[in-house]
């Protein structure tokens, strides 16, 4: 109670301050102009920001304001983002008819003034730099003050005045309108829909803001890191045609990576690989294009490393370590191989968007092996890259499925390489239409090309296996006996997704076997070629094209099943499919008609195949996220479907034991009759087949429910979950065991979850995002 009396006292002071001449800012504090707030890292003000202010911003603000989908585009994860401020235009918009100009931090503008010219409004005071003006003229300060003034302590479930939907209207009030806005929306204080920051944290931010919000970037890399960067930049910028083409290929696959050299835990420094118009040793000048393969419009492209100065958020964190071993591996794959690069490929988008045209002169097996070596990272690109947000982008995949890969030895056959050369134009991708696409006309074109490609691929496969040799599980890549990228599991969480190593959870409805052409197209469709700022046509065409790739991966898996059962199993996967899809699935034109080489022993052929795959990948099947059968929580894998229906996609469970806590993730896997319907997913739901998967550690970057259970209460907790049948039942269980977003100690538990996540995730750790926390 004492704590909240302090809050109330603070609110009285803040309300008085908030009323200071908000309609007369120019008169009282002068005209606004951009201020230089960056100070030296080793200065007193710089050290104060890095050691005291930045930790508060990260743990209380970046958890909602860290990326593309941050409300009002406010990215508080770096000084540049804080200075840039807010913009009401949503980045994610599945309805816009024309593409918009990108607003990528550090790329699309080089100064705060540039951002002002692009329509961004400040959240820090840009008028006279006095204590009074710095507080009265700061949206950041006023939003924190508003929370203190109107915080309601005893309200477990917030009212309808709170809108937590991802596509809610943006209310991005500049300081000039903030007084009027706050009067109409007293509940809109920050953190939105969460408890206020503590009094000590508030004082820290208040003092910092009152001094004009001086900020410092993290320290520059040390000599050891610079030496390693020099080695890689020297390699990537050699002049031979072979080196230039290899460097372009590497860049187009690594441009989203958080590259690092030494794993120093939370102190690890990350870097981005960028294109620059200036060579190593000169000031870096980033080449600004929508996509990594677009025309750089410069005579010479240089590949450079730039320090990542932003806070690490889980939803965008794609770590990739650069070691001496990796350096040697790339040399072995691409440089030591004997082949000729006769000329550098064009940057014309119709050609550059098609990797089978651009990189036709690079050895196919080398390209595929390069991707396989870090397969989770490549797949993670479409899970955590710009396409990651939104139902329309992700309703093309099932909620839970396994991914394995065709052995790269299969693409070493000269006939396969010739096949890719002959059909490279049938492998064209939607990015060829740029960011303003007409979906229907182009869809028909790509559908015809895909049909021709699959028919040709089926014919090639039927030719290759006419000599009595039939496909078995031995076609699956074993990760060379040590690489655990060979077995992956993907979980979809409705409008986000996760990929982890290992064949995790129950036997899924479907599985993919990814071969090289499919793998490359996934990357160039959903990562390199996807423009989050594109129009509705571009986004829909991308989504529709991904149907082809999913079907292709599933077809590769079906090829290992008995020939007589393939259509039956496929028909079950696509129950209630529309007529056109049903006809396509049954067409003999593009079927692989050879029998499986596996001698099945039971009538449960799909489960038997899953077991054979597990046996083949036993040495590389990472079981980090596989719950032990004797773990008490393993019983949650058998929750009744009515109980599962009530669960959100991602729930974190903290189990309190004697002197420590264990972390688990409870996943709600939605079942569907089929997943080929673009806009009516709800009508394809098969609720009676929903199931839960429980896993140790943290899966997912957007927790929606947080449970805290003492070890002695585990039985009661699991029984309570199993008995749920109504929303009232669910809310009753939450009242007993959950840490709701309104819990007065929410931030203490948030800090605890992040401290646990550092131990569980290691180098993959990043701040969780609370934009999807439920209000139930």
C-alpha cells in the first residue's frame, strides 16, 4: 500500500507539470529544432545512459517498442530510434494498394532531421533545453506521467477501453496534441496496459529526460574484433569474378544475420553485413535498396561489417557465428572448387530476384551445402524476418511440423544441374514484379510455371529411379553425423512462428523434406524478396506462391510412403479443399510414380516413417526442447481438446522447486481441415483435433500467458487445466496460477523470466515482446 501512496503523490506533481502551457509550447519554450543528444561513450553522461537509463528502457519499454510492428514505429532499442520518434503510418498493412517508402532505421535516413522530413515526430523535447521544457515538451515523459496519474491497482482484467489487437488504430500524438489526447484517453499511459515502472525507475528516467536525454552508443569494437572483421572484409571484397559472385551470394543470404565472432554471453557484440559504395578503410556509406539484390547504382559494391547498436530483441535475433572453421568451409565450397565465372550477373530485378539465374555459375552442391550448414538460421529468416508478422503471411503453414533435408549428394548428379539450368525461368519468384504487383494476373503466370516445373521434376525423378532403385529414408541428409541443423521443428503461433532444432513434440500431421530448389526459393520468396512495405498485391502473391513450396515439401515426404497410400494421406491433409486445389492434388501430370523403397511393417505407415527418420537422424536430433517422459508436466501433451481450445498459442510456465525455477513452454497447436484458404482460416479449423505440446525452456518470442506454479501445486494446476471447458473456467485458473499483465509485481516476474531465458537460450537470448500478452 505504501508503494501506491508514493505513486499517488507522484501523480499529483506530474499532473501539474503536464498542464504547463501545452497549447503554448512555442511561446513558452521556443520553436522546435532537432537537438544533438549523442555524447561520448566514456563521458559521465554516456556512462549514466548506458549503465542506468538503457537497462530501464530495455526491460520496460523495448519489450513493446523494438521492431517493425512497434506501436507508432517507435523503436526505443537504440539512441537513433529514440531520437527518430513516432509515425502513425503502420508498416504492416495488408490492404494498401500502393507500396510505401521504407522507414528502416539506419538505412532509409541518415539523421534525425531526415526522419523529420519523412514525417516522424519527436518523443523528446526539441525546444529550449531547460528542465521544465525537457519534461513538459517530451511525449515520452508525459506518457509515463499519465500512467502514474491514472493507474488502477485492483483491476485483474482491463476494460474495453484498452485495445490490444495487433491491427488497432494508431494513436500517435505529437507533444502539441498530447494534452488533449490524454484528457480523452486517460488509460493510455505507458507502459500501455501494464503496471507503471517503479518509483526508482521513474526517477531515473525523469532525471535523464530533464537533462535533455543525453545518449551514447555502445563502445566501438576492440582490436581483436576489428582484426577478424578485416579478414572477412578482405575475403568478401577480392576482385576476381569468382570472389565477387560468391560474396554477392553470401550477402544475399546473410543480410539479416546478427553476426558475431566470440560468444561472450550478454556482452557479445553483433554486426550486420551491408553493401557499401566505399571500400574497407573508408567511411562506410550504406547502399539503400528495398531488397538485397536490387541495383546498387554504383560502379563497385563493397561488403562491409557494421556494428549493431540496437538492443537484442528475441523476435528479430538471428545469430550466426563467424569462426575460422566457417571461413575455411566457405573457401572449400566456393573458392577451391574448379569452375569458371565468365561474367557478373545483372541487377535487373527480373533476373536478380531469381537465384537460379543470378548464381547459375556457382556449383549447385556448394550453394546447397552452404545453406544446409546453417539451415535453422536460413529457415529462421522467414520466421523472424520482415514477413514474420501477421496471419495472412503465416496461415500458409501448419501449426506444428517437422523439417528435414534431401542429401546434398543428390544434387551432385550432372543431370540435376542441367535440369535447373533448363528450368530456371520456371523458378521465377514474385519479387520480379517489384513491390506493386497485380496478384491475379501474375498468380496465373506463376501457377503455370510451377506446374511445368513440377511435371519436369517428376519426370526427372521417374527417370532416375527406373533401374530398380527406389527412394528410402537414406535420401535424408544426416548432417554429416554432427550438424544438428539436419532436423528442425516449426511451430506456428497464429500470427508469429518459431523454428527450433530437433524433431520436437508429438508426431505432426505433416512434414517437409526440403531439397535445394525449394530451400532457395523459400529464402528468395520470404526473406530476400519480400518487401514489408509492398502493396497488397505483392503480399498476397507471396502468400499464394508459398502454397506451391509447402505442397512441394510435403510431396517430397509423401514419396517415401507406399505408393498406394499417398493420395489417401494427402486427401486427409487437404480435407474440404476447394475444387481447383483438389484437382491439382489428384493430377497425375506432376506425380512421382515410383514405389517407395521402404518395406513397411505396419499399417501406420506415416508414424513408421517418422520413426525411421528419427533413427536415421539419431546422432543429430537435438532434444533440448523435447520433454522427458517422466517429467510430471509431460501429461500436458494429453490435454483434452476442449481445454486446449481455450489456451493461447504460447504460454510460459515457471515451476518453483526447492531452490530454483524451471521454465517450460505450453504451445496450442491449431488443427485445420486444410491450410490453403487465404482469407477464411476460421472456417477451416478442426477444433476437435487441437493439441498441446509442452517443452522445456522458452519457445516463441511473444508470450501470451505466464503461469507461476509451485512444485507442490503441480497436480492441482494440471487438473485445473484439464477440466477447462469454458472461458470462465480459464479465467478461474488464471486467477489462481497466472501472472496477468495487470499483476502488481508483473515487472519483477518479467525480469525473472528474462534472467532465466539468458540461461536457457544462451547466444539466442533476446528480449521478449509483450505486444501479444492476453487480457483474460
